[in-house]
C-alpha cells in the first residue's frame, strides 16, 4: 500500500492505493461520516490480488482530507461527485471502475450520469436510488432510527466511539456475530487518525441531491451491479432492488443476512461479484503526462 495526497482546486484529498498501477483501476467511495479505512485493508488487498489497481480515499470532512468548521461545509453533493474525478485525475487515470458504499453509492450514481465516459462500471453496495421518490420503499429500522435521534458528543472521544460502536451493532446483519471488541478498536483508531469526528457531521449536506439529478436513473448507461444485504436496517433490501430496476441491464446480488456493512464473512462473495462485474469491461487508459 502507498499513499498520495491530491491537492487541487483548494482541496486536499488523502488517498491510498493497493496493487500494480498498470492493472485496471478500481476506485472505492465510502459512505457518510466514514473515512476510507472503512474499506478494510485486507478487503482492498484481496481486490488487488484479483488484478486490480485499488484506490480508496477520504471524502472531505473525513480522515485526513480537507475539513471544514462543523455546520459550515464548504461544498455540496455535486462537489463530492467531482472529487471522484479529482482523485482519478490525481492518478492520471482517464476512466475507472467505481465501487460505492451507502452514500458513496449515491455519489457513484450521479458520477455515472455526470461523466459516464470516465466510468467503466459502477458497483453500488447497500445504497438507495438517487433522484426518485422512495416514500413507497420500506423505512429504516426503528431501533436504528431511535439511535440516530440521539446526538453524540462528537468532541468527546469516549462518547463518540461508544455511539459508533452501538451504530455498528445496530446496522450489522444477522448472518454473522457482531465483533464488538474489534469494532471498538477500529473506531478508536479511525477517530484518532481523523482527529475526531466533529467535521464529519457536515456530511448531512451530501444527502441534498440537486434537482438536476431527479428522475434520471434510467439514463445511466454505465454497467451497474447492485449488492445489498437482506437484513440491512438502514436501506432495506428493497432500496437496492429499486435501483437495479431503474437502470437497464443492471445486475443485482443479495447478501443473505447481510447488514449495512462490509462484513469479513461476506468479503469473498462481494469481491467475486465485483471481479465478475469488472472482468469483461473495456481496458483503461492512463494519462502518461501525470
């Protein structure tokens, strides 16, 4: 693994990469309030072992990327979409396979609409369709919603960590036991690396998708794979099914008992699905001037 901080347009985007840079590139976009570390190291290594050049990055207000004062995000949802291509530009990559989790999957959907010529494929994991009325889809689970109604003290390490451990427990699936000790150790490490989570609360702005993207999912021409756990309490599985129905020729894969997570017990199934999705796509191009 190596690191690259991309500085462009007044923004710093911290990235890490795995594998051989001559291999087809695969960019990972994580969800809200989550740094790139929520794409586990070993998961990234296994993807790279399948012959991919894997890149993950911290979205603004997470990890080591540019942070803004709490409540004053200096960006919009569209800026987050443009950051996808800023990362690719930083690596001199003209087009790539994209994998987005949760909010990252929403960013990926709009990226596919905005610049389809730069995307070889999109894999959307545990996400919801963008720009459509989802009121007829099942709501998030009551226990998780009740938890979300309580505000953590994000300036206090112990309180923030405890809150997110409980969040991880409530969003875990039913197929595997919840590793509380391992989850706590990871969140503590992520909190310390990020310098706290106060600015990450700005990610609420990323759910404000502009009018220009409403009702346009049927225009996505990028090959799409939707991966969704059947026990996801944040976006129930019907959200993934709706996304797959909205895009012509999309593939849909259920993770039986999977939650709103990328659980180690599901890695092989998810990685194999991604590998099959990207395996037959057109070759990538690298800008030799970068």
